[in-house]
């Protein structure tokens, strides 16, 4: 079946090169009509006869248009009903044009020759026209990732040749239509291999009559809908099934035993339903790789026998499954096993990992009742036993009892010897040539991979080589980046493909690649399962948009024929030129997002005031930091380094310079600056300006002289933080974060709240730093931003870590850790001990004064006579680090609590009135930034080591 399609692909590719003569007038008129509804068509469009020197994306046979492919072109507009005039059309691919939308005209049902219809990744709305059911030759139908609403038309059951049927990721509602005496239904689709109806709002029960032994389905994706009722027994008749995803619905009842007839199944997910009765018996399903039965209401019982017999498993997930008794040991030694996730069950007794398989990477038994542990000498990977009795006894303080374990890095294509190349922000390094180029980019979404381990490079490298071979690219000119499982449990991978030569792909290349990626002709390793691709419009060079030369012959002809025609032509040329100019402007706008800001300012002074944020030139910032000298470095992090800079005006600033890999697209950067420059709050470090030039992205912040909270807590530079000052620091930073969460528009989640990101100014007023840089919450994403987990070990919200669902409450968790630091003056993880656990274990209600923390707390506080609000403070901190985000308070609630505490302590909570007698706090007015020019550590002098002058780290000094 695939080969038939590949043939069409080859024919299509060849067809683009031939010139089969003048176009049938009806087709030519239809194309021109389509064009009037579209922006950003390729430059060849509208110039000549569509078939003779074919317009890009068109292929003809005997003067008739047979193929129309305009994927990934950035087409904007709607689909005209004149598409129906192209009556010989066999293949229509308008996919991956996110601005192409509106309804699909019912007249599309007239295209009787159509075998391939791909409209994936656009923004089509309205109903799926029932007239599609008339396309009896249709073989490939992909309407996924649009905004279709309404029901699945029963008429689609007439598509007896359909092979691929993808409606995923829309907003379809209603029941699945099945046939009756009077109406067709999807049960008639006995030649279809793929039902991808995932991520819709389909409801009702899955009809028993949908399935029969005549069906030949391989992939059935019904996940993330609203199906109710029982799983139909008849599903056991479709023995060709390889992937069955019914997860994330509201299915109930018991799982039919007929399911075990599906002996070809590689992946089975029934997770997140309301299934009851015994856990299904999967014995005999001998090729099962991936099983997920989590979060149902199965009867409490011991681990089923198949836990010990399904040797093909890579992944076993049964969280909240009511399992109890002893843990079988065999599964840890299955030859392909990678992850065993059995948290929130009631397993008891001793966990014995036995002889583990070499590929085993993660074992999660969080929140069970395990009381003993027998380690496996061969196992050094992640094991999560948090929330088991064994953590209070045998494994007390073990890393296995911490939620803060670091998983192995997921694979990303390495840059090898190109790792020192840096490119302008909108280009990327081609790992094949080390040149900078404009890649064709998008997201590969694998909807049911048969594996779970993302650190294994060989399977991703195999995918890379399959891609470059089949797409006819140079070896190694493919990058796969940042794979992760998103909240739908799909594996999402960023894909970049690089042109064989030069900086750009041609339009024809892009059309071919986009078509190959969306029509599923690529032969990718089967363990990746079914995939879809969501590409970005390709950034063609603005120059390639001018279709001038062929136009001018038309003009000359027009002059020769006469004035009237000349006039007409001139008008046309005028309109055309106007549109080209508009397009060129748009293109310039896209490449230089700040162009409009610059032209509004006075170019001569180089730093015009722009919406509150100043635009700095690269040279100016380079000079201000002494050529980004090491001595000016005051910090660094994942995004790059921070430098101290002296502007020519004498102003002192902190300059955050993004490194390669941390940069964002120009428009995102601009959006972010527009937002950050509107964020003004006395407890947030203010943005002074930015630089966006020569492939650099820099943010310029006000300079905060007293360094970080962490440093103050360890007493650096003689700063003493007594209890009331600590309360004020808590209040100030809480106010800053509350502002980001509730008053910034759109809201901002900080994502990296920690004591080194809270700075203290000359009056010891807390200022939260390092917000911004891709941390905006847009409404559509709110509540389920699921990108790679970012943050700092020790502060990371465990719920976010486990689910990748980012909310404001993740900041609250991190803030809770900072509150504990304010009490302990310790780092969150010290000598392998996690502050949250330590405090939780030490808490003692009976101790009125110190709440059981006297031994652990900062000795500097212990001597304070009256710690007003101390107990409440600890309670609040513990609420913030509750495992479940919903139980944590909001930042605003914390602000109110702190205000009350300060009020009760007789202190003004309004930090504006903090005394200016800064000398109280030691040498706070000197210009030494604590992380600039580090001072010799005092303890060197008191030791017997010889201090050799200059700054040295303790480790370099040898004891005599
Ligand atoms: C689909 O509709 C939703 C609102 O119903 C909107 O937020 C989203 O952007 C739309 N998506 C597309 C691709 O048009
Ligand atoms: C499913 O299995 C049950 C019990 O084995 C049997 O009675 C029933 O007929 C089967 N249903 C189908 C549709 O095969
Ligand atoms: C483990 O749980 C089972 C079932 O709940 C119980 O019968 C058994 O006594 C428990 N064993 C231990 C060692 O606690
Ligand atoms: C580049 O890679 C080489 C080894 O391949 C490594 O030694 C070097 O440190 C890397 N350079 C950078 C800037 O990462």
C-alpha cells in the first residue's frame, strides 16, 4: 500500500519538471480564482500559463491540472469553491499553512478523481462536508490539526478505498456513525488501516457494530475524547491491530476478555478512564511493547501474572492501579525493558530488583507501602521510592527517596566539530557542513511510540538517517532536538532539515519535503509508531518573491498592441507592484522585527527611547563590558552569562547575553521585550533595554548592588539578616511574584525562583530577577505548558517535574523552598539531604516556640528572643511545598499573610519606608558587587595555609 503512494510521490516529483502544454481554460480560470483568495503564493503563480512552465506546486497531464501541492508556503486566506472546477485533480495538499482557514467548500465533493486530500495543520473551521463521501477514489484523507467542528459525516463510510483516515486534533463532536439499512457508516471501511480520531470531543459509546473480523485496521487512536460506555467486545475481532489507544476518555465497565485476541498489538493504552473489575489479563499478547493501564478503578489485587511473562515489554505503566502484595522481580530483567512506572499502588514487602536488564532506566514506586529494599548491583539508574515506609527506615536520606532525581538527558542531534559555529538568530548550524542556513523546521509528533527511553541515541540516529536518505538530503543534514512526552503522551520532537547547499531550500524542495512528511510515504523505524508532522512556513528569501522578468514581456506586448491594453496592463502591473512591495515589506518586517521601532526613533543617537526599553547597539554594550571581559562576569546560567557594564552615561547595568541555543526567534524576542518593558514593580529587577544585532540577543537590567539573598544568608559582605528583615525579604519577593502571576498581562511564570534569583538593593529591598526569556503564559497554553522541564535542582516542583504541567503553583513550590532557606540559611540540597524532607520530618507540634526546628535553624535566628510569626511562617512554607499544586497557596495569599505578620510585629510592611540608614547593615554602600571581584575568603587567613595573594579557590591551596 505504501509503495503505491510512493509511486505517486515519484510521479509528482517528476511531474513538476515537465511542461505538458497549454492549460485547459477551465483549470486556468479555477487556479486564478483560487489565487485571488490567497496571499503568499509562490512567485511563479499568476505569471504565465499554469501548465506550460508549470507554476510551482502544480503538475499537469494532457493540459489538465492533476496535482496541486502548496504545503508550508505560508498561504493565507480561504479555499474558494472554484476548487471544484479542477475536475481532473488527483492530489490536493494544502497542509501546514496555519493561516489557511474558513470552511471547506462542499463542492470539493465534485473532485471525483481525487485520491489524496491533505489539509492537515491549517485552520479550517466548520463541518467536514458530507460531500467528501462522494470521493470514491479517495485513498488518503488527512484533516488533522484543524478546527473542524460538528459530527463525523456518515457518508465517509462510502470511501471504500480509504487507507489513511486522520481526523485527529480537531473539535469534532457526536457519536461515531455506523451503518444501518438506510445509511452508511464507518464500519464499512474495511480497507482502512488507520483510524486516527484522537484529540476531539467525540462522545457516546464506541459502537459494538463498528468492528468486525473483516476490518484490517492497524492503528486505532481514539484517545483524548469523551467516549463513555464499555469497550466493545467486537474489538477483539480486529486481529490486525498493532496500536490501540483508548486512553483519556470516560470508558467504564470491565475490559472485555476478547482483547487478548489482539496478539499483534505493540501498544495498548487504556489509561485515564473509569474501567472497573479485574485488571485485564494480557497473557499471550507476546509482542506487546508498551502497556499503560493507569488511573482506572480496577479491583485491588496482586500483580497479574503477565507482569512476569510479557517479555517484550519496554514500558509498563500502571499508576494508581490498586495493586498490592509483593512486587514481582522478573519484569526488571525483561530484555527490552526501559521503564516500570507503578506509583500510587499499595505494593508492600521488599523491593528486590534482582538482575536488571541493561536498558532499564527508570523504576518508579512512589507512594506504595514498600518496607524493605534489596539493591541490584548492576542498577545505577533512577529509582523513585518517595512516600514508602522504607524511606523512614532503611533508606533514610537516600537519593532514592528524593523526588529530585535527574533523568538521563534526552537525545538531541550533536553538532560535533561544528559546536563552535554560531549563527544569526533566525538561522541554525547545519551539522553536516558547519554552515549557517535556514532550516525547514517543524514538530514530529509520534502518537504511539513503542518505547519510552529518550536517551538512547541509536534509535534517533536511525531516524535521522532514514530522513536524510528518503528526503534526498546530504548525510547528517538533519537535526532532531529536545524529544519529550507531552501531556497527551505523544512523543514530540523538533525537526530541522538543512538544504544540500547554500542557505535556502528552493520552493520545490520545500513542497516535496512537506508532501513527503505529511502523506506518510516515509519509511521510518516502526518502533516510532504512527506520526504526524506540524511544519512552520519556510522563510524564503524576500528577493525570490519578485516575478518581474516574465511580467515585463507582457508589458512589451501590451505596448505593441495598443494604448487600451497598455493601460490595462499598467493598472495590473501597478497593483502587482503594490502587492509585491507589501510582500517585500512583510518580509523585511519578518527578518528585522525591530525595524519599525528603529525608524521611529532618531537614528543618530543610536539609543532612542522605545516603549520604555532602550535599544542598545552591540558596540555600545561591548564597550561597556570591556569587550565582555571575564572580569566583568557576574553570573551565568543555562541561557548564557551576565556581565556588569558601565554605560557611557555612567549608569551601571547588568547585561544578560543569550548564548547559542538559548536564543529565540526575532518576533518572540520582540514580543518578550514589549512585555518586559511594561513590567514595572519595585520588587522586580527592571529592564533598561536590549540589544538585537549581529546574531546577539541581550537584555540590559538595572544593577542591584547588594547581591543575592543566598549570599546575604551566608553572611557575605557583613550583611546581617535578622528575623524582621527576613520577613520583609519574603514579603517583597512574594509581592514581585504575585505581580508577575496576577497583574502582568499576559501572566508570567518565573520558572526559576531561588535564593540566587532574589537580589537585595541598597536598602535590602528584595527584587526578583531573571524572569522573562520564553516564560510567558499565553492563554491558549495556560495550565498545560508542557515544554522541557526547566528549573534548578532543589527548587523544582515535583508535580511539574512528573507531569510537565507548568502553572503559577510551580513558582509557589520553589518559593516555599526559599522560605525554608530563610529559616535554615542552608542550600536546599546539602550533603545529599533535601531541606523539604528534613523539615517535614523534624516538625513537632508540641514545641510551641520553634516547632521542632531549633536544632536545624540558622544559629543567627536561634539567639533572637521573639520570632514573631515564626510558626505561621513555617506552616506557610510547608503548604507551599505540598506535593499537590492545588493545596498550595497563591502568591497573593502569601503576601497578605506576611503583611499580617509584619503588622503584628509592629513593623510597617510598606518597604518604601525602610530606613535609609543603610550603614546599619554593614558595608552595603560600597560598590563591590558580591559576585564581582571576589574577595579573599576570611577563613584563609585564620587557617594555617599560606595565602599566596590574589584570589584562589580553597582547593588549589595545598596544606603544608
Ligand atoms: C481553534 O479554535 C480555538 C478556539 O475555539 C482557537 O483558540 C484556536 O486558535 C483555533 N485553532 C486554529 C488552528 O485555528
Ligand atoms: C467475546 O468473548 C466472550 C467470552 O469469551 C464471548 O462470549 C463473546 O462472544 C466474544 N465476543 C465477540 C464479539 O467475539
Ligand atoms: C501486604 O499486603 C497484603 C494484602 O494487603 C497483606 O495480606 C500482607 O500481609 C502484607 N504484607 C506485609 C509484609 O505487610
Ligand atoms: C566541541 O567539541 C569538542 C569535542 O568534540 C570539545 O572538546 C569542545 O569542548 C567543544 N566545544 C564547545 C565550545 O562546546
